[in-house]
C-alpha cells in the first residue's frame, strides 16, 4: 500500500505556479525598444542627459500631478500634454525612472488620462543599466502627435471618498506608508502594507506573483473589492495601485493628495494603529 501511495504521489502533477494576472503591465529591460513603445523617462532632466534608453523622451510628471490635484486635468488638458510627448492611443507607452514611485505615478496618471496601454519597466533604470543594455545621450525628440480625444478614467479618489470608505466592509483602503508614519494615525479600517514590500530589494523588480498574493492575503487585502490606496503624497500609493492591478484587482483608485491632506484635516476620522 505504501509503495502504491508513494508512486501515486510521484505521478501527481506539480501545482501550477502563481502568475501575475496582468503580466503585460511589466516590461523587462531587454524588451524596452522604441519601435515597440513610446518610452517616457521620468527622471530629472540632468540624469536623462547623462544617459537614457535609446528613443526615450524626458517628461516632467510634477505638472501633471498638480493639474490633477487642482482639478484642471480634463480631456482638453490631456489632449495637449500627451500630444506634446508623442503619446497616441495606437502605441503602447512604457514608463521608467530610477525611482519606482515616480514611474508608478506617471503610469497611474497615464491610465487616469485614458491611455489604454501604459506599462512599467520592471526594475526601472537600475535594472536596465545592470543588464548592460544600450544607453544613449542623444536627446529624444518627441514625434508630436495629433491631439487625441482622451477620456479620463475614474482612477482618482478624493478625501470625501476615503471618509466614506473608512471602516467599510464592501471596499478596501490600503495604507502604503511605513510603520513609523502609520503609528501616527491612519484611515480607520485601512489595511497596512508598506509599498517596499512589493519590491525585491536587490533587483528593484516586483516580487514574484506568489509572494505578492501572500503579502496581500496576510494584509487582508481583498483583490475582489474596490480599493483606494494612499500614502503621504500619492507616489507610494501609485506603486501599490500598480501592484494590485498586476495581481488582478479591477477597481483601484489612488488618493493622490493622500495623508498630506487627510491627516491635516481636523474633521476626518482617524485611527491610531
């Protein structure tokens, strides 16, 4: 009997590895080609000048985020801004930086604008240079595009949304800040998962799917529920939003003003962890 059971166990198929629900959101450095993507480099201008992915165009994301916070990022705004950088609905957009928070914010802003196919370079500039791939110092000139009629997507959360979702059971609020910050106060009922937990410290790439699922499960983050992410100013929350979508979450919004606004408002409910 023992022999039969042992043989059966050896013949049993191995469990299928957990995979990213949306693997196309990530692009490996060796696949970062300008003929495949409109490539946006979100690093400071001086770093871009020192070297960048061939064909990449430098873009300052700060004005985009400010326009969103000021309520000015409508279809007309995005039509002009994205056309300046050669972004069209017909070509996938690849974003990278040497700081994942900046790249993720740019990715989120592009999706907010209505760009159908925006992706992140897995590991960013660090992974690209570590792979010893071609680097250019020739300034990429954006091919000015005809303004498109972009239709912004509902990916932005505001303070009223977060107040409404505090302690909600049919939705999820995720705090992407560090433990010290969270100890000073958080949104009531928010699930806490520091954004750095999603990233492999050595490679700067997103951790394997199985590890991400484990992290979300341990943090009681339900990928099947609508979710709002926040941090101090929206960048780390954008990384978390990307990680959630990578693993299949379908309704994720970023509270871009985050704790910087929420924590300073004396009327908002708060919870000490």
